[in-house]
């Protein structure tokens, strides 16, 4: 064993910092009594166990000259083992550095990972003396000097953002033209074939499902399943190594950075789906891998009257203690790291309501939001909330503060109900289509606060939404008990695949109806990777544990016509300001005329009145969007102007003839889109005059345009 020189080191920054001559290690623990730094060789054998004696406030620190990048390490933390008081220190358990920028691999499940004796009748109150080091990923010292060649965040305007939710592995595992050795990795996403596809589709922001280092639950591994989605973080700095084609350490970080740089060069932002609400250590019966062993009482929210147990607002067993200053700083340091060092453009916060709980209630003016808003770096990137958790009053859609964007669950529910023919007041559809001002207007927020989506990773794919009434999750080995039961889906007449041509035609049309509604609504559209090509999970609405062909995109059977249709929709949205307004509709006359910036019409051509809005049976409506009623200026200082559009939504099962509005609303209308035919008519000039009738098939969307030069 090589004898090392030991120096006091510095308490900040936390983590392991290489300065060219050695490494400074700093770790927070306010309740520990002693601390040991353990060093490991490349084979994972412990070579040194060094007492850390220097402590500044609650930061333990040490400096070791001569250590270099690539050094593997971990901590053994001693203190009281009193689960009933919230303390679970056990020096027999090696702990991951919460600030490690890279980890050596994934966990290997073994009974030694648990702080208690697995077979003891006292369960988690017992104390395990078995050493876990062989089975725990090791933290890795890095020296990251990367040349970005001038790359910066893209800062795409919110109203021109098209989000594409993507799983790193699932998207690229079977992508055609990708070398086998990089399939399923960050390197695959930057491959020219993938970049070209994203550009062809027209999306300009990929939202990556969790890439923070996560663990695979033991019960999943025992059933030959995995934590495929990744919502089980054990470190908030290190990229997950299973998505890397590179060896451990800094090469994985370079691979991620090169991916970001390549996407930026293509005009595509990178948004990370982050999980700061809980960790992979679970409840009191979970393993001791990191936070639990370093300082359980500080890192986790515990039940006040029985601190043996965890507050669980997430359904995963624990909730991070975001009201603790050091835990809050950990989150902020992590977020800043991904922005400043990894150049990502924003974040989607999983179960964000849990982060906003000061004590038990959700507080939109709580410390988490305050710190984010005052941060000069983080306040300037895209911040997206999944605005709910499973705790009391956890559903907070519309209640997040200014500066936040929200997954609009109400949009999803209303649009699903509208197209499956549910009896809902038509006014709810109008609220959602126009940006949900009922949710966001009073807080001085804008339509772009609403992230509109029909589907997400959690739930049916878009194809399955129109093909299944019930979930089919038996492959998850939970007897179909898992996953949402109320899906607001409709199988169009048969459960699952069918040879019936009428049902298949209806399903294709319904998919186009959903896509058309999504891309032409005010707000920010989010498309799930694969929905644009008819991807199916065969009715599984909770494929979180399926790292296989069920979840991977099947590129060989992609619906190329649907891809082209989706691409045309996105192009239409991007080219016309009327579909991506920054300001709310005012429902006011324009330039002294009777024409408003928006107006809603009955099939007979009359303007909607209050009784029609309140009818549960109303399923057909026309909407006029004025290209001359868009407030704001272009970057060149000119008034924004666009063509006029007339959209017809017929969610009724019967066909209808819609009479176009009177001449003052537009004298001549060109057919642009009819979802029954599945294509755009940019090159086929079918023209309708004012007050002429337009045939609209049951359950379909028709879009017409009145060009500016015709005004």
C-alpha cells in the first residue's frame, strides 16, 4: 500500500476537485461522528482507508497530493444507528459521493447493501456488519477541460419551441444506420442520421428522460426487468453510464457534451427530465448507497412523530428534504452544473409539487422557487414543472409561479375526452385550445406557460390511445395492477390490432386529429418520440420496466406517411404566428371593424352564443383566427401579421356541412388540411367562397386559409 501525504484541504467546493497537483475531497454531514475516505484501484479493490479529521461547520474535508483523475473512491460514515430517531449511519456501507461527476458503473444487488440484517425479525432496526464496497458504484475523480468551440444555450423563444420527449436508449437502440457499438447511447443521438431525422421532423427541443445516474430496483432485477425509465436517481451530477459508449470517467462526460454540442449545431435544444423529489434508496427497507448513510436525517423528510419512517409524497418511498439549506444547495449546484458545464437548455421537474412543500402544504412561494428565481443562471433557462405529486392537494396545475412552464394535465384530459366523444361542455375545449387562460391569465402568465400534450412517457402511446380501452400490463409481472386505469382512451370498436378497414381508417384519422389539435393549439406542444410514426406498446400503459422491443422504437415499421404529416403540421405551426402567439386573445374587434382576433362559429355559420357553449352535447365547432390581430413586433420592429385561418373541429360521429363565415371574415378560403385524407393540400388549390359550405367527415379536422394578399 502506497503511503499518502494527507493535508487538511478546504471545505468548499463539495465533491472531489483535481487542481493539477492533487485532489481535494469535501463532504457534508452534520450528524456524523467520524468519516473515512476509501480509495480503490481499477479492479475495485480498496487500497486506502483514510480518516477525515478536518471539519469546518458541517463540511468534512481532506486534500491528498499526487492523486489524479480516474481515482475511484467512496466514503464510510460513522455516527448513531438509531432508526427511531432518523439516524442510519453504518460504516460498513460504502457511500457514493453526492457530488461525484462520474460513477464507475451500476449497483450489484446483494444483501450487504442494506444497513440492517435482511433476515432479522427486527428488520430495519437491526444492524448489518457486512461490507458493501464490492457491490457499490465507486465515485470517480475527473478533470474536465472540454473545448465547446463557442457553444452556448440556444434560447429558442418559448412560442417557437417544439418539445420532443425522448428516451436515449429507446430512441436509438434500433435506429437504422447507427453503428452497433453506439446504439442506445448519447453518441447515437449525435449521429448524423439521428440529427437529420430530428431536423426533418421539425422539432427543436429534445426532452431527455432521466439521465442522472439511477439504480435498478432489486425486485425488478430479480424478475429480469429494469428501471428503464430512470426515475430513481442516486446521484444528480453523473450521467448514467449505461447510456454511454465510452469507458468510465471523463470520457462519458465528453460523450454527453459532444451530444449537446451537435444538437445545438443543428438548432435543437436539450432539456433534461430531472428527479430531485426522491432518490433510489426508497423507504426504511431500502439500501444504503449514498444519502441515507451520509446523513439520513438531513437529506430526507421524516415523519415528525416517528422518524424511523419517511414522508412519501412521490410514491417511491422517500422525499428529499428540500427545506434543508444544504440539500437545497445540492439541487441548485446540480442544476447550475448541468447548465454551465454541460450546456443544457432547461429542465423538466418530475413531481414538482413535492419540491414546493415547505412543511406539508405546497407553497409556490417556498424556498425552492425563491432560490431558483434569484439565481442569475437558472432563472434564464426553461423550467418546466410536472405540477403534481401524490400528497394531499398535490395537483397544482395552473398554480406554479411566474417564470415556470407546466405540463398541462387539464389540456391532455379535455382533448382526449373531446375526440373520444365524451359529453363535456365545449367551453372547456375552447379554454385548452386557446392556451388555458383560465389557469394562467390571472398570474400574469402567458399562453406559453402551458406545455400541451396528449401523451407522455407515462401512459398509452398515441397509437394505443386509439386502439385500447383497457391497459394490458401483464408483462410488468404485477398482475395488471400497475398503471393508470382511467386512460380516457377509445379503441374505435375493437381492442388491439384488427383487420377491419373501417376501424383502422378511424384510428389513423383519430391520431391525425390529436396531432392536428396539439400543433395548432396556443401554448408549447410536446410530442412523444414515436407518436409521429404510430409506435405501439401493445396496450402497456406503464412500460417503466421494459428495456426491450416493447419500449424501443420500431423504426422498421414506422408509418412514413404519418411522419410526413406530423412534419408538415410542425412546419405550418412554425411558419404562421397565428398558432404560436405570445399574448392572449382579447376577443376584441380589430381596427374598428366587427372582425375579432378570434371568433367561434356554429356549423350553420352563426357566431356561438352562451347556450351553445354550455351544451354537453356540442361536439362540432369552427374557429376563426385573425392574422391581423396578433399583438407584438417582429425582432426587426415590424408589426406581426399573418394569414387568417378557419379551423373546423367535428368530434361528432356524423358528417356535417359547415357554412363559412360572412365575407367580412374572409372572402376566399383555401383548403390546407383535412384529417380524413391524411395529407396537406399546399399544392392543390381547392378554394371556397365566403358562406360556402364545406363537407367535414365525422371525427375530423379541416383547416382553411385566407391569404393576406386576398384581404
